[in-house]
């Protein structure tokens, strides 16, 4: 399974940006987004269960970010609104084959990772 991430770039504070991630393989996957800022550890951003009914956000993005999925394309998107400079990071999508309709928020629970895409928010 390969994950291809789309989106990213430079945006001003207060702006919006959308990231998308598509999984190449067949199957039902729980998917998530993580991010890593320079000099910091990777952190959880948002996760969705394989159906999309279960979702979870990090407190730092709650109310500003939304995660959704298109199961016809085995894809998940992260809509980021009201962006702040502290959202600047490399964003990674992740996926794991899921037998149950649940989300996971720990990086170690994901088997497949995308290549990462840079999001820079200018002040």
C-alpha cells in the first residue's frame, strides 16, 4: 500500500489549506494525519475511522481543522482553517488496515505512511 499526499505550501495566518491523501491498495483503512515541526517530535493531528463516522482531533487543532474521507477513492482529507504560524510543519498521512470501525491516535498503530508535505504559515 502506498500513500500519496497532495496539498501543502505557503499560506498566511488566518488562511485555509486542504491536504489530501490517497491509499493505493484495496481494503478498509483507518487514516490519520500527523505533523512534525523543526526540532520537535511528531505529533498527532487528526484521525478518522474507516467509515469516517469516528473522528478525533488534537486539542491544538480542534474547532479549526476537519478530517473527512472518500471511501470510493480510499482517501482522506484534512481541511485546515484559521491557520496559525504554530501549525507550520511537515504533515504526514498514515493508514492502517482496520478490521473494526475505529480510529487510532498513536503513530505506532499505523503501518503505512505518506511522504510528507510541507505546510508553512506566515505571520
